[in-house]
C-alpha cells in the first residue's frame, strides 16, 4: 500500500477515495498518511437506514462482472456488514454524516466549496 500512497502524494491533487473504507485498520492507515503529509481528510459517513440500503441493492442494475468472489450485490453488502466498524471516527479534518438521502446534495456542495477554497 505504501507504493500507491506515494503516487497520490506526488500528484499534489485532491484525492477522493471512493471505496467504503469500512475497516478501522485501513481508515487508520489513510489518516496516518494524510496527517503525516499535511493533507486534509474528509470523511463522509452514509448513515442510512438498513432498509434504504437493502432496497437500493435489490433495485440496482449495476454490473456484477467486477466481482472476484461475490456473486451479487446482496452478498457484497452482507460481507461488508460483517467486517464494518461503524461509525467511523470523527477525528478527521472534515466530517459529514448523511442520515437521509436528501442530505447528499448539501454535503456534496460543502465538499465542493472546500475543494474550491
């Protein structure tokens, strides 16, 4: 993982990690690297009700060809639930929590403003 962090440190660009980083160990590693290199760390916690997530999974048309071990999105969700350590620490430069899908645009706007500053 150290080699990949060197790449994004060298770009001097904003980095957006689009994966869930649900495990505490990877979140701690990302926090350590960002602190060491004086980057801001933005955490967005999608604290949506389980029934909302399950409904989205049931209705998704997202391709499953990317899977190596999982067979479907429900299996991915169940696996994530098994190892997720939630909620994430609020000890980041910026912390946002989305409790309802309607809050996403407001948080996105706030993050866009942070990047623009």
